[in-house]
C-alpha cells in the first residue's frame, strides 16, 4: 500500500482533539510540516564538563541546577527546537540504587522546570523517560502493576513541571512502552515512543521494528522511532522498516557512531559533519523529529540543524512488504541430547555429584575424583562456576576435560553473574561446540559474598533469563531472534531452595523456570525429613525430575558457617544440636550419619540425589553413592 500523507495528517489532527495544550498541539502540527531538531546527549555533555561517572546525573537537577540549565541553553543555541529534561533514569527503581528514591518526584519536577526555563515559551520541552530495570513478580504485586506505578509517578511529576510532550526512549520491552503511552494519554500529553534497536534490527527483548510499529501505532503514539543502540547508519535501516509498517511520523536520535575505549573513557569518534550528513539521509527516509543520543554534543546538533534546515520529512515511496529478520527457517529437525544422564529416571535412583574447579591451574585432584566417581557409577558430575563468587578455573573447559578423560556426563553451572549478554551467548555456543549438553542455569552468588577485590557482578540475565536463552539457542536463534544456522541441544536444569518455611516464593520462581525450559531440578541441601516431605509434595505438580541435595556436614563450625553465612542453606535446630561440639573424625562421622539417615528415609520416594562433598572430599560422596547403589540392588 502506498504511503498516504492524508492518513498521517488525519491521525495527527485526531490527536489534537484530545485537549492538548497549545504547545503540544503545535508539536503535532509541526511534525507534519517540517523537521523538528532535538537536542543531543545530556550525559556526554555533563561528563565532558567535569561530572564524575559515579555521580547520579539526574540528581544534578537539585545539586547543580545551573550546570543542567547551561547544558539545555547550549543545545538551544546550537539550533535545537526541542530539548529533553535531564530525567532519563529518574524513576524510583533506578534512583533507589543511589539512595534517591524518595526524591523521585522532586528530581522530575525540577528537571522539567529547568528545561522549561531554558526553552521559554516558543521552544518545546520533552519529558525524558527511560526504561525500567527488569522487574520480577513479588508477593501481592504483579510486574504490570509495579511498572504502571513507577512510570506514573515519574510521568506525573514531569507533567506537573510543565513539559509539552513525553519522549519515551531506549525501551526494549513493548509492554512497558505501551503502559507508558497509556499514562501519557491519561495525563493529556502526546508521546514519542522510541526503542533501542541492536545491530540485527531487534531490541534486546527481540522486538522487530515491524512489530513495534504495529503495536505502538495501536497504542496511540504521536510518533515512533529509534534511539541509541547504534550510530546513524544502523538506524536508517530501522527507520525504513518503520516507514514500511506504519503511517505515523518518525523520530530518530542515533548515537554518534560506536565508541572507542581510550585511556579509560568511551570516546565517540564520528564528526559533527558525518553525523549531519547521515541526519539528512534519515530525514529523506521520513524522519520528522531528529536529534542525537550517546556521544553527540552541541557541535553535532549545530551541524545537524544546518544540514536539515531546508528539508521536509515527506515519505513518498511505496511501502515495501515488511521483512521479519527471524523468518529464515532453520532446516534442522528437533534435536535431543546425544546422551541423557536422566535416562534411567524412575528405574533406579539417578545420582549426580558436585565437584568444584580448582582455585588455580592444577586440576589433577579433580580429574582423579571424577574418575573414581565414574567408575563407581555416578550418572553425571555437576561442576559449579566460581562458587561463592570466588575465582576458580573455568568450568566449561574443565567439563570438557572430564568428559574426554573420564567418559562421564557433566552438568555445567552457568551464572548470570560473570558474563554479560554477549559473553553468555558466545560461551554457551562454544560449550555446545565442545560437546557439552547439560547446563544448570543459576543467577549466581553476589560478588560481595566472595569479596574478590575489584570484581563486579553483571547480571544481564538471572536464572530465568538464562533458561530462556538456552531455549532460544535450542530453537536455532539468539535472544534477539537472529538465526544461528543450526540448533544447540542443551538439556537445561535449574536450582531450587526447599528450606524456607514458606515455599510460595520459591515455587513461583520454579514455575517460571519450568515455563522457561527447565527440565530437571537440583536442590539446595536438605537436612530434615520435614523439609524433604514439603519439597516432594510441593514439586510433584511440576512433573520433572528433582534431585535432592545432600551436603554432609563435617563439624559444628562447618554447620554454623553453612547456616549463617551461605545463601540458600538452612539447618534445622535439631541438626545443629547434633553437630554441636563436634570436629575432626567425630564431626565427619556425625555428618555422614545424618546424610545416611536421610537417604534411607527417602528410599522409594526420591528419584535422584545431588551429592555435594564438602571441601572436595570425594571419598564422602563415594561412600554415599555406594550406599545408594546398594539400596538399589536390595530394592
């Protein structure tokens, strides 16, 4: 269908009937008649003027309002006709990390007032609203309710501060963006909806430009487009997709190319002249609102304003059929793992044993232990990844070595703590290339637990996100929907903590993990029949294998450490009492007695065990494994 200018004009006129203020109505009219030049990056400019990266930029609205106002004035002097408030991350959830949550309303109101003072009556002010951190459902409140509450607080404060429109930018989640659009409508202000598209033309959450155009047009966006994500060249392709899929005005706020890391700083090397030339290309593709994101400065905006001054954003081309970038079929048939340590589930107890990688390069002891376990009939060896956030040998390489030498399956723990999204994709595909098939997806202990100097946690994905990534790889694509030219064949597992008195929160997480692709569970250590009974009853409806964790205690000190300092482990008072006063051989004997009692009591009720020998003492796991196999023979 050819693009129809009348349809576009009518949709904007319809918006003007929503009792918008004069400046808001003027914004909608100008979108249809000429290019509106926006401002550039606020963070880049403030940083270049001496603001440290450890300072919350949004709080500067209160701490140094003159600095923020001068930034606005410099962009206006460069030719910007629309400026954004310094409030991109000023929602309660992001401000909470800096201890500023209770100043959310004030930061946004003052941010809007500062921009309004700089812009005066004849230029436009857009309330900048960025995406929220990833939310997870809490008891009594859904993600949707929390999202709406947080966005409404920020957006109401911006509206009260005197903005003319909302610029909803850098979003990756369509549902959150649709929620923000609904709130803008309630507040009586137009909103521009912008997503951050990655190099492959999808957002981080896998949303294509075509899908975004359809959803956001229906949700009432005044204009839609892209910002951040990549430089001008990458956004041109996104704009083409948007133009083919909708008739709304388009916006684009690209970065100044890709940054280069120089002497501890990210430096954007694209010149203002190059940025302005690509800006002309964007307008030629129908962009009506154009500005800059990361790396852009008043110099970039000045060059851009001069370059597009005489242009009109008229789209006259025939819309091409939308192309979904994930449409390339994956030819491979469904793949099952070449081996499956759970194959005997229901016929005999399945036993896995955890071994920790060494702290250094010498893995001889681990390999000897793995061979002993393999010879004794273990079903799989579970290999933790930097347990307690302490540096150890890489478990993917160690797993490969164990499978190669000992001829036994491994279960590789993968955490969201140690790699960003790029690294997770790369290492999981690499693990598949090495022939590894069993992955246990865990969020990972926080770095504070290990205290490794200078280390930081990443947590781009939690355990549920990791399971979703594994499922995507098994389906032949990455999390952004890009095809891989093949499929992985991972068997995904998850952790479960049966120790809390109230299991509602753990079961809610487990439900999400199973929905995301978990096919088995390895639990935290169990030390009482009461906990075991509760565990088995609670997990039965999920109908997936549950391997009950057994971690033998070795002394009173060990028991108290696990109970008081290790996340996810809780010892009943009765067990702590039995370990009181024990150490050395006596402590080991008591701890093993407790473990054996639980295994005996679980006979016929538990389909599998996950043994965790303390301090690498493989002989304790061998003793319990031998006992389980002997029970199997008697049974």
